[in-house]
């Protein structure tokens, strides 16, 4: 028999129960209401079933609940209503509060079956949202605003003249303009203090993002109203997903969330990154800035300065996945829109330095199942060689690897249609005193993903760029810098490559077309439609050249290049002192070069060229900061329709030329009318002044002045001036024999 409480007190030699210490018992067995409730969630949206089917429903529900935490059958309370039928909700206790939080994040909105979707909330939210005064005792129907039609966010695509738009940020003013072929830009809207840092277009041109102390704002529509507000305080950088569904924001300073914040919760407190759903304006998940991958010290033991990699989160082409590197040892892939970790675990890749998603859904030979690809590389670790790999998602299968030796650095370059990925490998000699570069080109769409090596490159490649939607590329090489730095950087060379001609649809081996030596070029800008490319020199005090090249020149082809799929021709060289940015418009018709005050203090402004390199406009603007073309979404025309348009382009050109002529006539007529108005006002003013002068002379008893003959001569002279001013200008005369 267990000893009585009285015996226990007597054994301790105590005269009073109050002298006993129960602190250890209370600590172990007292009910902590707050902690206990934090482990509970409410599951709503369940089917209403009779009591006989309740056990089966609980077991089915338990399988989903245990995917995010640990619970058991007797920890699920599913109340019964009238006629012993469940009420459609249940109370669930998890092993801990953190598991309850994970359940609300990952299970809320999850379909249970075709007819039922789970709604998961923390039990403590009843106290948070249901305090006295927050919820009325009597039911009030929610207020429903009357329907109001929203503005079309892609209205600019309906411009009858097919013009493009661009945004300029200068001084404290941000303006959006129509681009006009001959005259200056046509202003659409101009606002002071529209942004506090910079502006940025979304990838398809739907939104214009502006940066503010309280977050990011997205604007659009014909009236440029605010469409969305993203409340990330002191946000420094943003990155849109390819289809504009999601947005990544980052701030150097960790977020501080107020208790009454209507959007952010304590989950975001102390974090740096937030991934948002743009349509709802709500955060999907937040993250902290982790240690950056790569060595912390150089060969001499000195600390290595690291830059924040941006974008830190990289999107798959179809926006179903977003991934980031974690501490240089793994890659975490998250499924959207739930932002749950794929298979609940990161992909372990020891020493991973970089990775890039394929920019389009891959079409590998013989693969019919859905997949997305990303390419990664790891450096040499111990006796293990450096490695480049292609991984398929969601299977996490490595479809191709290649070992590399004596690697100093590598860069990954995907072709826009995911047909190729080029790995630019910088290799060092055994003494590590010299560098050389070779290109490892993975042919993704061919069986087995073969790798072609281009190793005929003597110097280090400092820039590489694929032709958009094509299979040609340009690279810039530079000799090694001298041991003692000089004021003049070493000369660079520009090389052009394309495949050999082959029969059928296969693409031949990549061959060198031509190299242009003794240049200062350091950047490559392809037209978004391919064929034309600008090779330029940015941020240089010695040179500011822009070289315009055509790779499908229609003239005679050199004999040495007969077997190649390109005909290279230099079209023009332009010069823009202090140029800091170059950008093609989305149609490939125009090129803008700009000198931003953020990077260059003198002669700020922009130049506008056509695709051939002819200067169309030059504007010097004080405190000029940004020039950005508005992107366009992909065309809705089929490939056959696009081919038909290209085939009949000369016929369409006649219509375009006629429209240009009509527009010029209107503009010329407006100039003539303005001249007539000004001349008429001047003649009227002169007549009034002359009459006043004659009246004054009469009052003074002097000769009245002009006679009728003089007045007639002046009238005739004025008439001649009017005719001369308004005389139409003959631009071209043609003669035609009419039968």
C-alpha cells in the first residue's frame, strides 16, 4: 500500500504541509494553457459523415496530418452533431507548437478530395482575432463592394502604330514615354518623387515597380494607378518570377514586424528575404540571409570579400519551383505555391558554387514525362575533380555529369530555348601562373546529352553570350594583365562562333567564324530577335565604342565561311562617351545607350540608335539615372502565322511607309499652321502699333506718316512672307507614264 500523505510529512519531520517544497512537481505536472493551446489546430472543410464512417475519415485525415508533424488518432477530436453526423471540423493536437505552425502553412488550402479543401488554423488565433469587441455577437452580412471594371494592364500592346514604351528616371522625376521614330519621345505620364531608390519593369511589362521606405509598389493600366502594394520595410532588391506570379524581396536590415501589422506576421520578424504571391499581396515564406558559399580566405590567408548573390532565389521556367544554395553544401528546391521543400529535404551537393535553371522547359530526346532541369558545378575538393552536372526536377536524377581538372572558375550560360548550356571553364596551369579558357557545350536535346568542347581559345574569356532563340554565340577574350598594373587595360578580342551546315535538322559542330583583335570591348548585347548584336565598351575612360554586327548579312559570303550558318558583316560603329548601360527594345528595332549619374558624373543622358547603328536621337539630361524599355509578353501568334508575316513583310512595309508619310504630313501641316498663327499675330500687332503711332503724330500736329501707297506695299510684302512661310516642301518628285 502506498504511504499516506500524513506519513510522508511525518517522515520528513515537518509539522506543517506548507513547509513542503512542491516546485518540482508543479514544474512537471502543471497544465500550461498557453503552450498546450499552441500545439492545437482547427481543421475545417471536412466532409460530414455518419458516426459509422467517422473512424475511417479520421484515419484518412491522419495520413495528411502526419506529413508535417506528429499526431495520433486519439489526439483528433471530431465532434458529432444532430443525428450523429460529424460537424465538418476537427481539433487536432500536435507534439509541439512548431508542428502546429507548419501544419497551418503547408496544409491550409490543401485539397482533401475533389469536393473538400482543408482550412487549417491555430487554435490560439481564436484569442488573437476573436477578442471581445473584435467579433460582434450578432451576425452581420459582409459588405460587398459593387463591381467596378479594372483597367487592362496590357493596354499599351494595342497601340495602332505598334510603338514601344520606355521609362526614364532623372532628377526626382520618373516619366513613361512612347518611342517615336523621328521626333522626340511622347510623354504619357511624369511624376515627381515616384520612387525613392530605382524603378524596375516586371519581366512581361505588366507592372512598373517603385521602391519606398515602407516597401514596393506596383503600377499599371492607362491611368497608372497602384495595382499592388508589397509591404517589405526598407527593401533593397526585388526579383520577379518569369511569369510575374511571384516576387522576391530582400533587405539588408532584418525585418521588424509590429504586433498590429495587417500583412506581416511574427514569422517574418528578423528575416531578410520574403517570397510574395503578387495576386494576393501576401507572403508565402520568409528566410534569413545565410553564410555565402565559397572560401572565406584566399591563398595568402587574407579574408575574401563576398557579394550578396542576386537573385538569391532562382525560378524554374514554368514557376513551379524556386531554389537557392544553402551554405555551399546543398540546394533547396521549393514547390510553389505552397513553398514546401521538395521531398522535405535539400539536395546535398558538396561544395556547390553555382547553379542555373533552364530558361525554358527542356525537350530531351526520348523523355516524355514532365521535368525541369538545372545545371550546377562544384570545384575540386581534395583529390576529387571539379564537376558539372545536369539534374532533373522533381525526380532529382542527375542526367549528365562531366569531370573537370585544374579549374579556377566556371560560369554557366543557358541558351534561351534550353537547347544548350555552355560551361565556361577557366583553367590554370600547373604553376597556377597563367589561365586559359575552354567551353564545354552540353547539347541538351540530343540523345545522351553529348558534350562538345571548344578549346581553340588562347586567352581568358571575360564575356560570353548566346544568340536568343538561336545557336550562335559571341565571346570576348583578354590577355592576362601584366604583373604590375598599368593605367591602360590590356586589349581584348571579339570572336564569333556558329555551327557548321548539315543536312536535316541536326546542328553541326560549333566553328569559329572570325576574330576582331585590338579592341577595348567588354560587353555583348544581342537583339531579342537574334541576328544583330552590339559589342560595346562600358565604364571605360579610354574607349566608348558600340560596334553593330549582322550575322545574316544578305551580301556576298567569304569563301572561307561558305560551310557556316552565318554571314558576318560589320554595319556601324557609334561612340557614346561615358556610356554605362545598353539595352535593346523588345522588338529589336532600336538600341538605347545611357550614361547614368549613378556610375558616371559627366554628360549624363541617352542616345537612341536603330538596329543598323544610325544615331536617331541624342539627349543630354541633368541628373539622368535610368532608361528602361518596357518588355513585351510572348506573341500569341503561332509559328506558321509568324512565318507568313515574315514572308509578306515587304507588302506590310508599304503600309507602314504610308502610315509614316501620313503622320509626317500631319506633323508638317501642324508646323505650317503654327507658323501662320504666329505670323498673323505679329502682323496684327504691327498694324495696331502703327495706328497708335499715327494717332500720336496727329495729336502733336505732325505728318500722319505713311501714305496709301506705302501701306499697299507693306501689305504685299506681308503676303509674300506668308506664302513663303507656308509654302509646302517638296521632298521627292516621281513621274509615271499613264497608258
